[in-house]
C-alpha cells in the first residue's frame, strides 16, 4: 500500500446511490484465522500458497525452500544470489531467471536482453507478489507453460525485500486486508518503512538494494503491493510514473503503449485492472476525482525515475480474496514480460537515451538545460471511468464522522483525473556541486547511491552559487525516524515549510571536500539529494538541520547598548523597529525578540551564517583542485 494514512482510510464518502440507511452490507473481514487444510487440487509443483488453497503464505524458510527446489530442478535457468543482509541478519536474495544459463548482468546487457526487476514484500503484510512470482517462476522453467516469456527478457525478482518484517507474522497485522491467515509487518526490524527510504537510504536493506540495483540496472522495475483505501470493483490497480522527471521518450512509451497494453492483458485474463492507482483527491467527496500518482523519490517508483527507468507500482485490492489477488499479480507480471519481450529493442534504446540525457546535464553549465523539481502538481484533468461500488453513509455515534458502508452493486461513473503537471520549481544544473568534507552523512548517502564523486586535494575558496534558507519549520511527530520539513505522506501538497533563495557567496572548502560532477548517469539522483527544495532532499529530511542553529548570542545588557547605537546611526532602522512594535503585539511583548531584531541586523549575526546552505554550486571546475 502506497499513500493512505490514518485508521482504515475508507475513501468514498458522499451518497451517490446505493441502498438505504440501515441495510446490512456484507464486508469481508478477517477476524478469525481460517482452518487450513491441504488443497485437493494441488499438484507436485504447487506453490505453498496453492497447496493451502491460498489460505496461507509461506514464511521465510518455506519460501526459500521452494525457490531452492526450483533452482535444483532448473539449474541452467535459475540462480539464487544473495545481495545483502537485513538489520536482523537475514539474507536478502534475488532470483535470476534466464533461458540460456547466462546470469551475469554485464553479459546480458551486452547481448541487448532486457532485464525486468520485481520487488516483493517491501511491506511484508502485502506478500501477494511473492506468491505470484513463485508460480510464474514454476510456469516459466518447470511446467514450461510460460516459457516464451523468457524468449529474450531476463526475469529477476526479490522474493522478500523486507525479510525482517516478513517474519513478524500475525493475523492482526493488517486490519484492512482479507487474508491470508497470517501476514508480515509493514516496517523493518527498526520499524522503518523501506518504501519511504529510497533517497535518504537510512536502512541497511536500502543500501544493499542500491548496490544490487546498479549491478543489474534493470530496464523495467516493478514494486508489488496491496492497497488500503476505498472499496471498488478492480482487483488489480497499477501506475507507471510518467511525470516531468522521466525523459520524454520513455514517458510517451509508458502512456501510449505500456499502460494500455497491460490493462488489456489483465482484463483479458480474468481480472479487472485500473491503469491508475486509485488515489482520491478527497476521501470524503469522490466527485472531486482522482489525484496524481507520480511519486517523489522516497518511494521506489519515484526513485527509479531519477535513474531514467520506467517503474510500475502494482496494488492488488485489499478486500479481494487472496487467490484473486495473487493470480491478478501473476497476470500483470506475465503481461509485462510479454510486453518487454516484444518491445525489447525500443525499451533498451529509450533507457540508453535516458542515460545520455543524464550524462549531458553538467556538460553545459548555466545553459538552458533545466531539471524540473516537482514540488506540486495541478492544472489539467481528463475524464476517467471509475468502476466503484454504490454505498451509503450515516453519521457515526462512535467516531462522530460520516460512516461509509459499501454495497457490491456496481457504480460506474466518469470522474475527473489529474493528468497535467504544474512544476512549481526548477533549477538550471551546475557543472558540479561541492560538499564540505565535514558533512559526512550527506556524502555517505550519495556514496550509497553510487554517485560518482572526487575529492579536493587542497583547501579551496571562491565565489559559488548556494542558497540562503529561512522560515524553516519541522514536523513535530517523527516520520520514518526523522523530523522532516514536509508534512509526512502529504508530499504533493503545499505543506512544505520555509524557502531557499539562490545567492552568490564567497565560500571556503577544506581539503577532501566532495565534488559531484553532473556529467554522469546519476546526475538526477545527485540533484534530487542536493537541491534543498527538492521534495526528498537532504535538507528536507533534516541532514542540514544544524545550519539553522544559532551558536552565538548577545547578552541583553550588550544588545541594549548596540540597539541604541544602531538607531542613532540609522533613522530608517529606528522607524522600522518602532513600526514593528506598534503593529506586532507578540513582538512588542517579547523583550528577547526586540533585542534580537537588532542583533540580526548587526555584523555579529552575519558571522553565524544561519541558514546559509553549505553546498556550493560550481559553474566551472577551472582552478578547483580536484583529484582523480
């Protein structure tokens, strides 16, 4: 599940048809674990979920046992490779499925064979994709029913990315979800949501993922989930980000080819697909329509956009039975493999063009080449045929809010969907960034992303572009272990705090400072991390909080003298102070604020450099002592 927050976000809340108040409506609920018995239809190669007639999902050990059994049966086509450890020490694995026994990613890319990487169980209560991948793997290499899907493409999947959360199993982990009997937990071993960690890379799982991702550098990425939110007819919803940060050619292929073909494939194979994640603008008024689905890079699919790759979020519907969800996930993955085989040359060419575009960003500093930093969206809409359910609502005596109760009577209605983009901030890329060596946490994150950096060999001073930031405020309650300067999950709203203004400053950088040139494939990753007003930048996540801390202060008796001297020398300053006293009651009533008024306008305050961003934007590297 991607976006919803709060307790059991129910979505549709206006009365737009349905039954009368008081009618009893059957709602699927998992209150008691079902009795699990062997499934009579299960064959020799049935997956663990199939053996239980989809009543259960296997734990870590049983999942790996099945995978190793398949690997043993098809050693020339399947290989399991570890790529790291979880915080609790469990092994993280990828399963590689290749028709001809070639398992080396460099050799596969040289042969112009597209790689599809599927990630499962990042939210480990949403493990449907794992069980779908086990079945698809079997059908590609054991029963051979889907052998054609390996004609050219290579299928790589992570069975259990959040392996620690996967083993925190309970029937009570997801109140909104219909089965299986037990499921894993959303957070990892330290309760971090890994699908908010892609750019900041706090978790060991994330850092292991980055190394694996760049080893494979897939041509298409998939992240499998299960929804929360409204009830509706679709059992498979999906979205492929195609916003302003994705290269134009790739975006066009996504919107004109990939999305409609996958919708048709899923529908033709016994399921009902929505080619958009159902994200209502207002949960209490569906008539307002559907919002955007493009994501900032804290999310997996938002991150791979920075890598220049298409990424698909799959969301199975929580209230559909487990068999329906797993088989729906199976079909969209099968449909994707069919598409990638067919469009292999096109997809590989689009990704190569995306890499060249990224590598050129720092080639012409301060030119007209711009990188849009999407801080908000709005504007254009287009009609979307929403296949929902009719419902009723009544005022709840329990919550005091409207209580929505869905029927299962179809409600098909055209709703407006936000499809246009309004970029509220963009910046011209510099030739390079320079980060003082003391900011080790910021530099370490770039290293985890394998962004190319060099170091200065001696100290250097010069005039650079940077930012002066003010008006910052921090979220009071923790969000993913931090107190960011944005409103948690509300990444598309205007709830960002403070502003940063581009300035030119004389700055000094010690020897060993990191230099990040933008003539590299990961230039967009670097910019998203280092441009302070980018939605998931180091600044927004609190890595630069200390620049807003004032370290030296003036004693009141000293500032009393200073204030009188300054007013005597500058009548305009005196008038400004008196006007503020007269118009701002809170200011007038605060002795500290009145004295701070003068301290902030004195040379002593400037020495504090409060709010001065320490990262420099370089228009050229001429004269900069950069090592190799």
